[in-house]
C-alpha cells in the first residue's frame, strides 16, 4: 500500500548524480557520465529524442537504462519532463513511460513516488490508449503480483470504465489511500444509480471522504463523489462541495447549512467537520454571533447526554446517535466545540481571558476535554 507525502522534496534534494567511473557503460546511446551530466543540467533531449520501441513495455524496458545513472534517474527525469511540458500541445506519454520505468527501480522511494504520481495521471488521462498501454505493462509477469501494481491496474480499469473489474482487484478493501478510494467508489460507478450499495456503504464512503487530507487524492475523490448520482445526500454534498471548491467563508457557511438543518448530526458523527464550521464562523464577522450561539447549544447538548432525563423529542436520529457515544467520544467533541467557540468569541472581542466569556455563563476552555495538554484555545 502507499501513503501520500513521503517526502518528494527531500527525495529530489538528495538526488545527486555524481559518479567517478569512466567506463564505457552506455545509457540511451550515450556514455553514462555524459548522460548523467545532461540529466543533472536538465537537458532531456537524449531521453525525449531517443529511438524507443513502439511497444510500451519494451519502451519502458529501454528507458530502464537510466538506472545505470542512478536508481531514481527515471523518476527524476519524469518530474523534469512534467515541469517542462506544455499541457496544451504535448502528450504525457513520455511521463507515463518514465514513471513506469521508475516502478522497476531498485530504489524503494522512487517506486513509491512514481506510483503516487501515476494514480492521478491514469485516472485523469485524456488519451485512453495511454491507460491501455500502462495497464498492459502492469499486467506483465514481473509486475502483476506487486501490491502497488495491483492498485494501479485497478485505477486503469476504473478509468476505462470497467468498474466491477476494478473493484474485484481490491478485495479485501485496502485500509487507506488510492486503493481504498477506488474500492469504495467503484461499486457506485458500476451500479450507475440502480441497485446502489446500501446505507452502511454510503456512510463508509462519507467517513473516508471526510478524513482525506488535502492533496491529489482528495481533489480526485471529491470530484468523483460529486459526479456520482445518489452517492451524496444534501448534507454530505454541501460539505464536499465547500472543500472541493473553497471560496469565501460566507459561501462555505451557506454550503454547510443543509448539514445543520437536522441539528448537526453530520458534525457529531464526523467531528473533524467541526473544524470546517468553526473556521467559517470565526472568519465571517457577520455570522460570529450565530456561531457562538450554535456552539454553546452543542456544548450544553453534549453535557446533558449522560443525564437520565436526556431526550430530544423532535430529533430521534440525533438522539439515537448521541446515546451511542461514550465519555471519551463526548469529550473529544466538546474539546473541538469549545476550542472554536473560544476563537469565535475572541474574534468578537468578548473573550477577556482564556477561560470565560465576558459576562458569560459557560467555560470556553477546552483543556479538560482535550487529547493532550494545551496552552490555550488558539
């Protein structure tokens, strides 16, 4: 499996093309040292103008000669070509070839980074032939069984519209990353709104989507989720849309309104969303009073959950969910609510110290409910 953020910058920083050998080893028709110097200087003509076989897998094999310069040379060259490419008039085929060559590198970081680069390239490829070519390469004997190749093959099938086949490659469902995204979204694409997966699956998808950190995976997964009929309800749609197309905090609050209409169940179920809501209120002066009142009511609600007389006569769904929370769950949510309530009140100029609102009736300090000691509410 693969995780994003494995340190691409540091990886390139320490990529040094210094070799002392003066042997006759050749790379794409040049002596190794000459090729290394050209690559170091960013002169890639010896790669882009090399005579490569028409067959994709054979071309990848030929580009594997770059590993004679350095195990990560193919990956480095692909990054350079991507940075220099004019997206309006140049094909991405050479990038596909070089990242594919990097998948065969002896360097583990190079393989991991190449795979992470290939996922969005495959899933957003304009030319289906590029996807078919790399799928053929990933299906070769020396690649087929590798975990990273399996997920990349699934991505290729997804892009080509073979959603059921894409899902079948990912059983059991990967725990995270691109693999999990493909495994969760493929069934929804396969059913195309008819006999869609059940509500439990829908909640699993929502939970995954809300937890994805910013980056290429989130950008792609959010765009996919927004385009799949029946996957997102109005509440989930508003949250995903506001994250996918961030504009002003006022617009974010408008997008989040459907998720507040039922008492905020989505925010209690996925407390990480409280951060989105809290920030939007904090940085929208005209809405700060509303935000402070809302968070005050949520804190009181959570404080009363464990009381015998607790009841929400008009909201059975919210009440049923809140009753499933243990004290640790409740405290984690109160921590976030109080943290952002304090920020909002400070922005309003009503917070005299880190503990109380001026003239207020409730304590804004989140420390008793936090996961670790905190120095304040900021």
